[in-house]
C-alpha cells in the first residue's frame, strides 16, 4: 500500500518541478535580455572610470609597472601653468561659442514658428545639416576659410582695404575660429530643440498678447523665453558639457606645434598630448578628473545663473 502511494506521488511531483523551472526561466529571461548591456558597461564604462581614478594617483607610461604616488599628480596639477592656460583657452572658447549659438538658435526657432515664413521644412533641414556633417570635415573647411595665407576671410578683408589676420596663429583669433566651428555645427541642433518647445506653448498666450498690441519682439521676450525656461536650462547644460570637451576642432586646425600660449590648446587637447604623446597616463588621468570637476562646477553655476536670469525676465 505504501509503494502504491509513492508511485502515485511521482506524476504530481514532475509537473510541479516543470512549472517551477518554467517560472524561474520566465523571471530570468528579462535579465538575460539586458545582461549584454550591463556586461559591456562594466567592461567599457565602469572599469575605465575606476581604473582612471586609480591612475590619477599613480605614475604609468603605459608599458611598465604602475607606481602608486598618492597626491603627487594633484599637487602637480595645481602648479601646472600649462593646465591653467589650457583651462583659460577652453573657457574662452566655450563662452565665445555657446552663448551666441544658443541665442541664435532661439531666435531662429522663434522666427520659424511665425506664420510669415514659408518653406519651413526646407529651412529646418538646411540649418540642421551641419550637425550631421563630420566635425573633421567642417573644421577642415573652416581651416581653409581662415587660412593665414590665402583664405577666404583674408581675401574679403583685402577687398575692403583691411590687413590680413593670422587667424590660426594668433591666440585670440584662433579661439574665435574654433568657437565659430561650434556655432556652425550646433545652432541647427539646438534650434530644433527650441522649436519643439515652442510648439508646446499654448497659442492663447500669443493671441492674447497680439490683441493687447504686443509685437513679435515683446512676445519673444515676455512669453516665449519664460515658457522655454526648462528647455533653455537643458540646452545650456548640454552645451556646457560639450563645450568644455572641445578637442577635434583644435587638433585639426592646429595639428602640430600647439601650445597653451597659442590659444588652441584646450584641456582635452592637453590631456591627449600628455597621455598619448608624452605617455604620462597617470598625470593624464589627473587632468581628466580635473575636467570632470570643472564640468560639474560649470553645470551647477550655469543652472544657478540661468534660473535667476529667466526669473528676472519674467
């Protein structure tokens, strides 16, 4: 009798095990689906961050043994005049490129939102086109336009009787050229973002303002800008993060002989030369973490200033 009871339990136990296995597989399937992303992030994201943090406190030429040096690299960074000159160049290029670019993008977005303009989709495509063009190609084009010898910019100056300008060797003018590349490339991108925000603004505000006799300039400053406050803050933040990491434009315009005194040496360019040209990977990592701290500081500062400024506009 006991044997028969044992035999009758086996068929009921097997389906339970299969249900448990199926349930466990169903629970594990979503995690297995997203596992490749996290594995790649651990290998190519988290590990480099942690390793660079360790290198920032070490000395390494990329081949030999890593030597832990503690705070030596940080002390060197604080006394490095070339780093501070590179910081100055980066901040000036960021300021020259970011604020005119965002203001121009906002004005263009507002103009394209008006009914008087035709062929809006074509204009949007043309203005956005530089953003999908290779930054290297755009920089090469600007290098030809602002060439010291026979560039288009100097040719136009000659036509009006002015002297040539050493665009790429003058510290001040080379910063202007690099900032111009950023303006050309990212104005259309930010314009599309602003257009999306303007489309979400209720038309009742504009219609009420027009009935009260407001012109387009007053509508722009009193209605459009305050309503776009979160989007403006977002574009300022993103432009700050990108603007402080300028590298390709400076490296292509001045591929050799670039110095912090020359104006084209940005922080990332200085980091590149330190780590991959001079093979000082430890100190290069310290520069990288200094850049991270700078981006966090500027982002917080921009958030505070932008918020107060837009509140003042209201």
